[in-house]
C-alpha cells in the first residue's frame, strides 16, 4: 500500500485516468469502424464509392484483362491495400512474378482475406475477398512457389499500393 501512495503514483494516477478515457473513446470508434454494418453498403452505395471498373471487380466478382495492371511491375517495398476499404492485404515480400499477367502473391497478411468456393467456370475455384469489406480480390491456386505453394492471383484494380 505504501508503494501505491508514493509521490510518483499520485502524479501518475491522473495521467493514467486521462489515457484510459482517451483509449476507451478510441476503442469505441475502432469497434464501430470494424463492425459489419459499417461495411455492408448497398450495391448503389458501393457504386457511388468506387469507380465503375473497381465496382465491377470488388462487388460483382469481375476479372480485369491480364497484363493491364501497372501493379504487375510494382517492385518497391510496401503494402497492397484493399481498394474498397483500405485494409492491408499483402506485403511486397509476398509478391512474385507468376507470368500470368495479374499481380500474384504467395501469401497474405494474417486474417486479411477470407475464401469461398465459386463455380463461375463450372470447375470449382477458390475465390478470396477482403475480410473487412467483403470486396472480391481474386482466386487462389495451388501452383505457387514455396513456402506456401499458393498463388493468390489478384486483380490490380482491387488493390492500392502504398510504398513504405
Ligand atoms: Zn476491403
């Protein structure tokens, strides 16, 4: 108890309370940002937020033509973020040249993407999307390099590159 009532703690306590209030306020803000409702816009709301090309890919599971994305040649250090909600999905260290004409990655940032099976080409494929806003990013295949053996074949329009 003596320790608790030391002069140092008397000075610190108001500071701790202050930061507690600050932290709690931010927590409420962050939680409301992350809640499902905040990213569950209607199709029309998404259409207003995105360019027609990006809307087609992110919200209608479209695929851009190969060799059209400037991100194919992006080799700088940095992060690849979702064009719908800005969540970081891939790091530059995950990127490799697959020769397919789409930006390709052998891994992603933990918990940044979710997958589902789609049957658009009759043969089942594993679709993946941003875990925060649900925006479609691309398909994942099992012909990637080590250590994962995965190829995350991504639409360049669905990503925004932010250099370090
Ligand atoms: Zn997103």
